[in-house]
């Protein structure tokens, strides 16, 4: 029975897993690495830390195995930039997706390209996207850009180190703001607007093609063929086995609403993202609403109030109240549907009668309404996912929160437990590259939660939306 190694290169850690032909994870290991912030808004990582962590995790995951694996699949954090020379030696630290220094460049690029061209690129310019980061580098570090032979996505730099080969795939290319989804190629207009030479960018090949063989001396991975791989969000969708018309809602530090679509069908409102799915160029696409104000906002609010998650969940379980305050959860700006990095969190409607319980309840309520606004943007873009919507992640285990979400979104939700969808998605690509197939991950559903049509939730969501619009005008 074939076994495949999956490497999922995350923002703060890498996971290496050995996956059997039936999609079961047999062993895995995780290694962390730091994200450095030398200045406010900066988020960088030394790429060498990725390689060292991946090789070390691979040694642990494969320790004691008497059956060598057959191939490697890659998944990686989206949007970042690694500038490196012809041999893959970085000319500076990698700038990750979480970096926000390039706000001025994002605004300039938006004005230069215009809405119609941006729709073909799949997204509005946002700090942290590769094209926007490269525009910042062109203005502030032109010497580093001049020394670079390649500007690579994180997982593509890791593959270069493992194999000596340079390539990227449609899913990662489409997350750079430099790739024309409709044409299926790098965009001359976007390259010009960002001040980027096409020669810096890797050739785009299928996610499930063999893109080299590991040549690292002394590594347990040496000699294994490596599939091109894909962006982590796209690999997660692939790991779930979603096809056009289906979608998922992942609830974690942020929230991601994904809906598979058969053609790029650009969203010219630019309130969502359209990305290529993994596979051959032009094979499939997905609409994504990326919400930053999920668990991240809850974590900060709990710290402010000196509370635990159990206390917040109990407060919500007691039911929302008409006189509860309204919480805007934008501790780090917001992406879908507002695309505003300057939005900030606040409570409104505080009074002498406001209790600690009401404050906690309002935090979860504000998170739910933010997700509902993002879901509306997905629907209005013409990419409505079928009901029930599979709901994953830590937030999906809170019964009261899922019930509130179902009411706020107006769609039935299917809370589910799924393990390792992203890393299994990567190994599915490698299995396809070998000419075989691997099933998607098993989904353990915990019933279906229908919207209750609570009039109070509808009323409070209207109040919340009015507060958001007021904050955006301020």
C-alpha cells in the first residue's frame, strides 16, 4: 500500500504527516518557528527556519518506519514573499501574509488597476499579498529586489530547497494579486502596477504534477518525487473533497467561508476573493470570504475582561438580550466583506445596567454577525454554497454559537469534526501525481442546525450593521 508524506508549511509551524492510501494519517510531527516583528505591522520569518523545521519534523514522522514513502505533497501559507538568488539563498527574511506595512502601496495599486482589472486578479489589493509586498520592496528596498533571481511563495521556496527546481501552482499564483484568473497566466497589467518583472516569478504548472525529486543529502526524504502542491486554503478544500456548489465554514483564529465554483466568474464588487483551486491550470476555482475577526477577537476580549472561554460560552447559552451592547470585533482590521485594515474594535451601547455577562455575550455575537456579512458577500457574488454548510474548527463545537450563526447566516449548518484536511489535501495531490487516487478526509458530522428565524437576532444584526457603517464613516 502506497504511503505519501504531506508537508504543511504554516505561518508559525510546519506539520509533516505520513498518510496511507486510504487517507488515514499514520504518523505526524509539528515543529514551530518564530514570526519576527522588528517594527509595528511587520511580520517576517527567516526561510531557513522553515527548512530546518520541515526536515526535523520529517525525521520524527518517519522514525521507526520500515516502509519508505512514495512521494511528497506540499501545502503552504498563502501570499508571502521569499526573495532569493538562483540557488535559493534568501536575500532577506521572508515577508509573510500577516505583514501590514504595505497599506500605501495597496491603495495606489487599487487606483492604478481599477475594479475591472482587479476582478480578473480575484482580489482587491490588501497588505500582505505578494504583489503589494513586492511594490513596497521596489520602493523601500530596491537593492534587495535587484539581488533576487526569484520572488517565491513560501512552499515553492521550500520545494526549491528540497529539489533544486523552481515552480508554482495555480492556487498559490492566484493569491499573489499578479495572476490573471481568466487568462490563466501572470498579468502584465498587475506586474506593471506593482513594479515587478515577470522574470522574478516562477513558471506555473499543475498542482498535481511532479515538480522535482528531493536531493537533500542525508535526509529521510532524499530521492522522493515532490508534487508541486498548493496553497493551504486550497489544499484544505481539496482535502475535504469539495466540488462546485459545495462549501465550508472554518472557525478558528479567523473564519474562512469557501464555496467551490466551476469558472473564475470574477466578483467585481471585490468584497470576496476568487482563487484557483488546486489541480491543472483552469481546472476549478473557489470563492473565499476571509474574516480576520474570529477567535483572534475573542482571545483579546477575554484578556481584557479576565475571562475564560467557558464563561463566554455560558453567557451566550443564556440567550442574547435586546439591551446587550454591540461589539465590533475588528481588533486587526477586516478583510471580507469590508477590506479595511483600519477598522478597529469597540463596544457601543454600554450603560450602568451592562453586565460582564452581557459584554462576553456581545463578543461572540459580533463575531457571528461579521461572518454573516461575509456570507452575504459570497451569496451576492453568485457563489451560494449548498445547504447544509459544513462547519469546521474550534468554534463549531459550541452549540449556542453554531445556533446563533445559523440564524445570522440564514442557512442550515452541519457542525463536523475533521482532522488534517490541509495536509491530506497535499498528499492527495502527490497521489494523483503518481497516477493513483486517495479519498478525502473522513467528516464526522454532529447533526444539522437549522436557522430558528429569531426576530431578536435579526433586529440586533441590523443594529450591529448600522454601527459598522457608522464606524467606517468616522
